[in-house]
């Protein structure tokens, strides 16, 4: 079990600043969020990865997970329903997978996509399953895993609960398809780590590890959750993957390095 910094709250800083601060705090692995100001990639174009590879080498930091831009209203919707957007989404994730292969990442992170309000969420879920099969098949050729997080019902009803995630898991039916536990989403759905391991005992591959009240994606120590309770739960199930600090609360955007330090200190007391 290992803490992973994430550049999502460094969005107002250069990417090298993020790598430098990770190095200062002794981190070895990160999750890379693909925002355009850090690494430009879309369905038609991908930035040359050499600058990214140079940063990894300079600071001795590996990228283990890549998280593409895919929340509403981004164009990369896993559950898109017209042909142009469907093919745009597939092309985008193929480029993300290609990048993952280039930087030796082990997995990409996806969401189930978002449904339209003028349809049933079941119709969108069927499209999500179809797209995820295609993405997983392409990723399998590159030996990349695809780890889906659920998202709260304020954003999408495609897979906001374990039960809907089960439907997608069974429908996708690919050995390189598994899950990311996102603390914001599971708490909004009143779900627990135990619930997730009961449903998917062998397919929890990543975690978005954040504080909250109980949601909010806050830095640890700035919400009401008790980190040790979650560390103990993951230990119980033998989890040995990454715990990404996906801090999207705006308070974490200024001097984000202080939250790396604070989280590391709390984590070290819990393990």
C-alpha cells in the first residue's frame, strides 16, 4: 500500500513543479491527470511524450496510473450516444493507453460515463459496457489494466452504486477490467470498503484516497474521516496498490505541496 501524489491540485503550476515537490517528499510513484496545461492529448492529437519521460528520469518518479479527462461536459464520454462522440471517445482512450504503454504505467482510470436526462440510465449503461469492452480489448494488446471508478449520482446514474458497477463488470467481462474505489463516490452512496471487497474480492486495483465530510475530495486532516480506519480495512483485505491523493477541493490548489507533507505525516502514523 503506497501513497500516490496526483497533479490534479497542481493545475495552476507547471508539471515540473509537481514532479519536483514529489521528489522533495520522497515519493516514487504518481497518478497523472491529463489536463491540457500539463500534457495535451485529445482524440486527434497527442503531445510528444519525451518531455514527460525526461521529467520521470530527472526526478526518478514513475507514473503508475493515468487518469484521462472524462467528466461531463468533457467530450470523452464513455456512454456517448452519437457516432461522432462515440468514435471520438474511443480514439481518445486509445491515445491514453498508448501513452500508458510509453511511460510504463500499469493501468488507466476510467469512469462509466454520464447519461442523458432524456433517456433511461439503463440505455446509457449498455453503451458504457460496449465502449468499455472496446477500450479493454485495445488495452489488453498493450498489457494495460482498465480500472473504473463509480461516480456520484449528481454527475451520472450509469454506475453510481455497487449494484450498477456489478452490471457493468459482468457485461464487460474482460480480465483486464477492474475497479478504483473513489472515496467521494462510495461515501455518497453509503458504501464501505467491506461492501466493495464483498462484491469484487479480486478486482480492487486502485483507490482515490481523500478526506471529506464525508464527501468532498479534501486533503487528509481537513475533513471528518479517520484515515486509520481505512488503512486498517485495506490491510485486512491485503490491498497493496496505490492510494492516490485526488484533491479537488479548491482550498488545496494554493501551495499544494503542504498537503503532500501533511498527508504523508498522517499516513506514516497509521501504518
